[in-house]
């Protein structure tokens, strides 16, 4: 049975793997271009070794053109939808990781009597719900609390409030938090408003300043997230999750 620290470490590592997968998606065009270039270079080398010098059979011009495309990123404009959808995927991975971390902390607090708020909380169950819980309550209490209280892990205020209420742990506001709020707000507009900026989005991102994205959104414009902007959000999520993981370990060790 893994320790509390090992469980949190596994959550962080799994999140990092998920982000690596998203990064691979972001570099999809570069991967395909490099694949084509490599095979054409092999073909050109084969022609040279065979002594075939006919310039009409040479692929050097094609190789040069593909290298130029790869260097200057002129295919990026064609992949804007991929970057937007990668933001949606990234926010989902982040919410899932925070959800798992919160459940792990609730289970740990329940087993070790570390949360007065949790001990005193009253929940309403149907007989069927009680029957489905079974006898292994210690490992399910985190999921039960999350579901019964409809805690959102795509809302930074909700995350902050939950950790403060249950664990008396205060998550400090930072540029990383603002970067994440900005990304979450844009994700919501991409999914629910056809990637169009509206007054709701503009109001949401007012709480996300200052941030490192320097993205100027205007009403009724389409959202086009760039790779470098998404990577800022990704990095902020990694830092936030690691800080929260290490902060909770330190928080309870000091008690």
C-alpha cells in the first residue's frame, strides 16, 4: 500500500505524462515534416550511392522546401484548432489531477483525524447509496465528499475554498494561478461558445491579471490559442500542482 506522499507523487507524475502527450499533439506538424524529410534524405542518399545523378530524380529541392516550412512554422496557422482543443484537453487533465489530489488528502485526513470540518460534516444518503459504499469507506470518502458537495476542479476559487475549508490550507494567489484562470476561462468559451469571445469571458479574465500570456481578447473575436501561450498555462499548472502537493505534505507534517 503506497504512503500518502507516494500517492501524491504518483498523481503529479501521471499529470506530467498527460501533459507530455498534449505536447506531442502540439508538435504533430513538426513530427510529420521531420518524418518526411528523413525519408527523403534516405532516398537522396540511396540515389547518390547508386550513382544516379539525374537532376530530375533528385529530391533536394523538396527537402529544402520542407526544411523551410519546418523552420518557419508556416503550417501552424492550419493547426489552430488543434491548439485550442489541446487547451481543452489540458484543462481537463489539470482538473482530474487536482480532483485526485483532493480525494487523496480527504482520505488521508479521514484516516488520521486531521480535519475537524470533515469530522463534523453531515451528508444525506439514500439506502441504495449506503449499500453501494460497502465496508471500505476509508478509501471512498474523498469521492463521496466531492460528489455530494459538487466540488468543481475547473474553478480556482472552488479549489482554494475546498482546501481551506477541509484542511485549513491557504493557497496563495500568484501569476501561475492567474495564468490557469485565463486558460480555464478560454477553455469554457471554446467548448460552450464556439471559441468566440463574449462578455462572460471578458468578465472572467478580469480576475486573471496580472498574467504572463499578454493576450488581448476582444468581444466577438475568435479565440486562437498559440502553442507558446498554452505552454505557459501548462507550466503554471505543473508548478501549481507541485506546490500544492508539497504544501499539503509540509502542512500536515508540521502539525
